[in-house]
């Protein structure tokens, strides 16, 4: 069903004179005073105030949060843009007024007008349906400071369920501010509605509070992802430990160099015990410029390079033998 276009500017003045208006949402009728905000001077807000509440119970799982964040980060790097256009579909389950957002997938757009590629959407939805029969298309997600009339136009294309939800990632949101969602995540969810003003209707959004719901398997998966996922090996762990040790050693050496520099400049008190300990530490270090050390190092390096060459020759001989064997 195609919803009417936003309120024309010619009706804004008349709407200000009304003592109230009616909002319909989920077969319910709300009344509130027709008070125009400062934002309406440029564009009529498509978000109803927090006094208008939604009866929807929404649960958000960790996987959609990770998917949307990864989608935004990847597009930033690929397009070298601070605010790329992000668009994706939400998958989940709905039982009456209880909705769960379980998974997401990216959407393709057509042309410069950023129209949704419906063929791609239907294909991906059917593919997910074969693997996860319980998941349905329940809405879409994007990245923006707040929904605008542009999102209303995009929302009207999501005609694959009765009331598609909108999940918005707001990277620059002030998490300390109070809102309907007392969350520490830069996400907000919205439910579509129709607002009636002066016998005219327009599409709007109502903010929906949500809860982050995780199962035992999801907690394990998120923790596994935070620790680096399956790319971690014993060699990587060893190298990471060595890197941390070298970094700590470098920081402590900088502290000693700064102390000696300050002593020489007369900015620090000369401590003979510390200076003697530092001198003994320097004397115990191997002399890397010694000729015998350089010769031994060159021999070790040559042995390693020879081993690598022999390994490469052995591999090449095995490949040649495999090629000649059938003949």
C-alpha cells in the first residue's frame, strides 16, 4: 500500500492554527497538540514526539548490530567517504506485536536515485528462507543522523510485509541524552505510521524502544569475534606476546634516555646509584658492532637462506616429477 506524500508547505501555517490532530498507528488513534518544532521551519519532521508511544515489543540480537557496523566501516574504506549510503534488509520473527531482529543482509540499489533492486532483494530473501525457514523480512536498516523524507520514500519500497521496521545506525548520536531508548548503543528503531493533519495524511515514524537479547551461543560467538575469531594461531599468539614485550621494553628505554638527558641538562637530580645500575646494564649488553658477532650473524643468515632455497628446489622437483609421471 502506497502512503500519501509528506505535508505540503502551504499547509504548515494552517496546521499551526489547529488545536490538535490525530495520529493513527497499529489500528490505534492518538491525539496530541499541534505544536510545530523549530525543525519544521526547514523540513517537517517525520518523527513523532516521544509522547506518542508504540505498543511494539522489539528485541535486537547482536548479529544485526555487528553486521550493520561492519557494513558501514567497509563502505567507508571502499568509497573513501565519511558518510556512505548504507542500505540493508532486516530478518527476524514476528508474533503479533512482538518482533525479534535476528539477522541482516545488504541490499543493492539501482541508478543514481538509489532505488532498491527488488530482484536482488527477493533472491537473497528466498535464499535465506531456504536455510532459515523461520526468518521473515521485517524491515530494513540504514545509517543517518535521523530519518527524513528521503527515508520515507525508501520505506515505501519495502512492501514485503505489512509494517516494515526501520533500524537506524547513528554514529554521531549523543549516548548521554535521554530518549525513548535508554540504550548505550547508537541504534534507534522506528515503526511506520500515518499522521492526519487538517484532513491530510502523511507517512511518519514512531520511535520504538528495544532490548538487546542474546543467547548462550550468541554470547560465545561475540566473545570469539572480539578475540580475533578463527584467525588466531599459536604463532600469532607468540608474535603478539613478543610484540607486547618489545613495546614495553621500548617504553622503559625511553624513560631511561629521558632521565639521562635531564641529568645532563641539569633538570633532574643526579642519582649515582641509578647511574651505576644503568652503566652496568649497558656493559652487559652484547657488542653488536663486534667483528666476531657480525661474522657469526652472517653465517646464521646464510644457513637460513640456504635452507629456504633447498626447500624450494625440493618442492619444484616434486612438481616436475608429478607432471612427468603420467607420461
